[in-house]
């Protein structure tokens, strides 16, 4: 089960999580409103969770109910690339 970046990242895009990801699966451009985790590349190590200053990263099966749509948003981001 991959990790997911949710709503608290919108407008923040701190990128501390990118620096600690051992498989480079967190992406986002300057134009994107937030960062995204590539679910097929995420190895579920959790290194990114502690680095996020806004607590926006969750295991997919623990995403709070109000942000469940971000599971699909993270996956869809990589389908358009």
C-alpha cells in the first residue's frame, strides 16, 4: 500500500519529503498546486511522513475520510504524464 499526499500540501509543496525519498517517487512541478506520490514506485518506507511540515502524507489505507479523493488524485497525476 503506497503513501498518499493529501490536501494540507496544497500551496505548500515543501519538498522535504522529496529529499528523503529513497526511490524518488514524489513529484510535482512549479505549476502544480501540490506534490504527488507515484503509487507504483512507492516502497512504503514512510521516510517522507516525518519530514512533512504540514502532516499531509498518509498510508493509503489511513487517509482521513475528508481527503480520500487524494488517493485517486495522486494516481491520476501520473496517468497524464
